[in-house]
């Protein structure tokens, strides 16, 4: 597995297994399948309602916790200093772990200032190894990086794929030392992504599937993908 080094020195696997839209009753099985084929980075969120099942799968795998990289995200209902702190403690309990590798603020709405302050404190306490944001627009990201923050976000997780390339957004992130992380690398299968003529032609040239072409393109852009 290849890794990327975040701005605080923490290394993250270049490929994550994301559990968005996986039904709760199927999550444990799917995560165990992903672990069995080599995934060690798992991405969940409070709003996915399957953190507990992710924790169950990791525990049942028998693989030491330190070999995994777990990401979760704080939902806007849990923003604000006190609510965010309490929600992280609940996520730790559901994930059955003493620490979380990466915690993101899921959306740039509501009291994300208070929530981020809580994440900074939990980071300093060692409960979180890295903190970041998700779906933050360039101006909101700049605000988080420049004005009174103890910890610059390590990651901004945004939709990135061949039909939504985020080139300018990535340049803005790199300016502040924030790593871009792609969600929906395959565009959620919409817009005929897997039959796109350009991607199909590239795949034929290199004897690769369209999915492999997309993932290689993202990795070569210094992304890492879900």
C-alpha cells in the first residue's frame, strides 16, 4: 500500500474504503471483505449511521488497531464546541477505539468554528491523530487556515473525478498545505462514467479498466481516493 504524508507528518494510505450508502446491516460484511483484500483505511461518518458496524468489523478482523487508518466526520447537528466534543466521544465508543486517525467537519455550515476548536483540543489530547474538513469552499478553507487556528486542516475532502476535476480548488489547498482527498472518484456511476469514450480509449491503450484509469489519474495528481 502506498501512503501520503499529511501536513503534520501522519501517513495515510492512498486508498480508502468508503462506507457511504452501505446499509447498516451490510456494513460489517462489506468492511470485512475490504479488509480481506488488503484495505486498511476505512472512511465512515456520523451521518452514515454505520460507525458501530465499522468498529465491529475492525475488531472481528483480529488485525491490530494500529494497522488501520480510520476516518469519520462530524455532522452539522453536532457542531459547536460542546456538542462536537460529546459526538467524538460517542464516535470513539461506536468505533471501539481509543483514538481516531482522521476526523473531518462534514460541511461548512452552522457553528463549525466551535466544532473545529473542539477538534483541535482533542487532537492535542491525542484522541485524534489528524483533523480536517470536507466540502469546504476555497474561501471557507482559507478562513480555517489563516485566522486564529492552532492546527491547519490536514485534509479537505471534496468530490473529485474526471468530470469534476477541482483543479483550482486543489491549487488553493496546496497553497495552504492542505491535502485534497477525493470522494466519489467514479462520480457515483453517474453520467455514463464507465462508458466515457476518452476513459475507455485510455483503458484499451494500457489494458486497464476505466476504474483503474480513474484511480491512477487521481493518484498521479497527488490525490487519494475513497
